C-alpha cells in the first residue's frame, strides 16, 4: 500500500484508512530517526525519574518498541492502529491502549506527542489535541514536531495530510500561567529535502508544569 494514494477528507479518516490498508506511522518511527527519539526520551525518563508515560498518537507501535517506560498508556484516533499495538504488546502488562475519545481526565507524569502536530490539519482538532496534551500531564509534556509555518511554502504544501504550525505560540497564549518552556533538543538529523526518510524538520520541545 502506498500512503500517498490515499484520499484525504479529514485527519482522522486519513490515518485510520492508512493503518487499515496496512500503512505504517511513517519514516520518523523507523530507522535512525526512531533511534534518535528513543534515545532522547529514554534518557529523559531516567533523568527525571518518570514513572508513568502517556502518548497521544501511539500509531503502529514501532516507536514504542524502543522505549523504556515503567508504565505506558497510548491513545490513538485509529482503531486499526490500536489493534496492532494491542496485538504487539499483548504479553506486556505495563502497556495499555485506548481510543482517544476514551481519555477522560486521567494523567501521567510525562505526556508525549511525537510526529503528530503537523498532521492535524483542522484548527478545531489541533486546539482540542493541544488542550488534552497539557491537561493529561502532571509534570512534563514533550512535543516532537516542526514549529515553523513557513515550511508550508518552502515545501510546496502539496501533501494534504501535512500542515506546519508555529505551535509554541498556542502554548504561550493558552498555557503560560501553568506551564513553562524547559528545553529544546535539536534534531540529530536535520531535514534534507533529498533524504526525507532519514532526516526530519521536527525537534524536541519540552515543557514543564510550573510549581504551584
């Protein structure tokens, strides 16, 4: 199945169709990019003594295979992706998977969003997703994404399921009283248009809940 042949009506439909037709989470969840993400997050979990991790957009579960988390809960919009994850980790009692509409206020110490934001085309979907990310975390939020709207023009904007945003502006506007920017970790493999399977326009943006 070639992902680029899929029709695009809205974000949820695109990704559920992609997984239903045996597509995967994309190049960023495999190879050197997956290794880089795992190294950064695993080190962070260890350094900050994180006991629980929650991810919104767990995808096909391949990125998770490199993770070292004491406790993990994954949410996704695609039932087909969730079925894959449940099968892959059926023998692992430390991991659970649920449809995203079943999130009802539960929290983890660290909440992850990896290669998701620039796939949220609709403004209302983006707003709800961002609010959920920060509401679900008691300590840290890690977002791995692009943060530059200019990429839409530079890259031609021809991929219907990609929309780059300056998402940090949303965080400043909506979360400044309760959250602070903690750390930026640049990508080890910065984007190269001639090698898009092994490079990325995403960096790590880490946010910390302010002390009350």
